[in-house]
C-alpha cells in the first residue's frame, strides 16, 4: 500500500516509517506544523520540522510539511484556553485527534493517493461487532487509547498503528538494531505538544492581562469559610495539592473551582472521592456488561454502570473514584476495547441523584 505517516521527528513516528517500509509499503511522511515551538533565531522552520525532514531523507521516503498553524490555533489552542477561563480542566488531545490531526492527515492522504495513514500511537484497532474499535496498547505505561476514543468509523477504517503491539523499550531496541542508535535514545515528547512547560505560563503568554482581568480570589472550605487568597481560578485544577501557597497542618487539595465567584474550594484527600459523576454528550456503542471507565489519561479503569434520565446522565462507580474533574473526558471500556466516552460535566447538584 501507499501509506502516509504523521512524522513528528520523534522516536515512534521514525520507527513507524522504517517498519512500514521494511514491510514493503510505499511510505510518505507528513509533518504538521502546528506551532513555532523550537523555532530558533535565523531559522525559517522549527526544529521538529527540520528533524522530521532529515529523518525522511535518511530513511529514503518522500516528505511534506503542512502549515496548519492558523487552523491549530483556531480549532485546538483557542478552545483549550477558553475552557480554562470557563473554570474547566480541558484535554486538548482528545479534541485534536479527530478535529485536527487525523483530519489533516486524511486530507493529505487523499491528495497524495495514499490508502492509509499511520502514526506512532501506542494503541490498536480491531473490528468487532461490525464496528472498528480502539483497543489499549501493549505498553500499559504508554497506552494512548484514551486520547483516541472520538475517532470516527470512517477515520478508523483508514488508520493503522504499527507499534501498538510493542513497548517503548522494544521500539527503542528495534530502532537501535537498524542503525538508529542515537535516535533510539531520544527523550519523551511533551504530553501537550504546544505547551513546553506549565500551562499557567502559556495562559499568561496568551492573555497578558489575565491577572488584571480575573484578579485574586478566595480559597474556601466546603462550608464557605475563607481560608486564604489565591491567584485566580484558572490556575487551579481538581486534585491539585502543590502550589497552593497556603499553609495547613495537613495536606489540602482542590475540590472544585467556581469561575463565577473566582473561588477555589479546598478539602482533605478523602473529600475528593466520589461514588458517581454527571456526564454529557455520551457516545456509547451498544449496551455492555462489565463496563469500566477511566476519568483521566493515567487513571485506572473503574467498574461502573450508566443511568440515563431526561434530567441527567449519571455514571455510578462500583468503587470510589478520586478527583472527578469537569472538562476532562470519561472513556468507557469493556476489557481492553474502547466502547465510548463522554465529557465530565459540572457536578453541581449531583447529591440529589445519589
């Protein structure tokens, strides 16, 4: 086949290119220029574009660059920033994959006459019950199935994940054996590709007047008693313990934020535990027994069931979950197979359903 590989210049996409070529496919590489991170003085293109082009030349494949900086800012970065200002904790990767990354890859695949697109994600795709499903990657520490749940059936029909059945250590070894020793030692990529350090610094760079617009607010406890002063609600997220700049006799955690009042509620770790959560925009393929849910990327899968009414969609946990965070996604599994997802909504008023 002719396959278009999304090339980031990193270990995983490099391995994918070499692997597919070794299998006899005609391979082309596409680097999506979404930001100018790594753009050094005197350069026209950032380091990750230059690195991908160099690797393509070394591996003997054609290489293209898609300049999507404007659309990325509009479709991914701007909604991400807006969600923080709304008092949510967004996950840009889940929205980026169907709405930006794989959309661009498939558009270019059509332009270049490629049947399939491939990336270096640690996940798999299986065909089950007349549907394509994302499945967890073999490397449980790198598994990226959580981020991919919103990919459409049409997209999944044309996507391949060649390293999904390997561990990161195996990928590094595979590259090293093929003369890519230096590349095999590269460090890990950033979890959010357009934020190099702390998202708070990124927000301040995007909104230079954010401190003046929002101002300081009050830390409060669950009964509304004032505990201290904070820097502004966008700089805190549910479950956060460090960086509160308020001394207590025992650890305190962020329980919730209130954008309207610019308050941040603090409490003890046990107060983060929940037996249920409210979700919205539920997408679920079929009805399932033995359903589990992950409420963030690195969280464990928790047994659960879903209750829907005209008023609310409720996910009940069969064991306590910690730090349910509005703006994150709940992704549902049966075993290793992704069967759907939903946006974690505001939990205001949940007690009436418990």
